[in-house]
């Protein structure tokens, strides 16, 4: 895969609309051409202990963050015409669709590929967590659950197995 945008969301709580950060890494012609990271004011605006424990983001971090439509306005031109790739697309795609619905935005029906599903085809058995599969592809994921670091890891996997 030469042209794609790897995407990763972190959420504030168990609601898919509660995206609190996003990371995007853009590849065109096999070269990384752009990256983007932003905190996002989640909707609904509360954090569960377990979500904050995973990614380290709290309500204080996002109290002055932009809302999703303002963040997506910055992302959209960067990913125009590209398929999206996520490690566990079931989660990230459902977050993207949910937050588009929440803000009554027209969803452009992005093509979405999953490095998790593909890794299970390439390497049967064992664990397929992002950090484990990234390491198999030669990428050292040092800041797991930072949305940009996770998008970078996903991109490394996509370049190897998609």
C-alpha cells in the first residue's frame, strides 16, 4: 500500500463519540508526507478512570481543546482521496462514524482497511496487539496509546503487510 492515511483515536469514556485525541499519518507514493495530532473536547465530556489510565488524558487536558468538527476541518484536506487504515478498524471506524453522527456531519464513506485483521491472516495464532505486530514489522512503539504514536505504528504495519 503506497497511498493511505493511518488513523488512531483515543476515547474519554465508553461512548464512541467521546474521542479525546486523534493521530493521523499520511503516506503518498510510499513516502510519509504529513502527520497530525490533536486533543479533542470529548462528547460526552467526562472521563472514566480506565480510559484515562490507558492513555493518560484527563478532563483538564481537554478542557480548552477544540471540538471534533474543528479538528476534522484540519484533517480532511490532508487525507483527501486516501483510504484510511487502523489497527482494529472496528473501533476507529466506529468512533469516526459516531462522532460524525453526533455533530450531524455528512460522512464521506471513507474506504477503511484493518492492519489487525491482516496481521491475523499473515501470522496465525498468538497475540496481535499493536505494539507486538509493530515490533514484528520493525517498528518500536515507545509511546503506546498516544494517538500519533499508534498511527505511526499502524502505518509501519500497513507498509509491511497491506
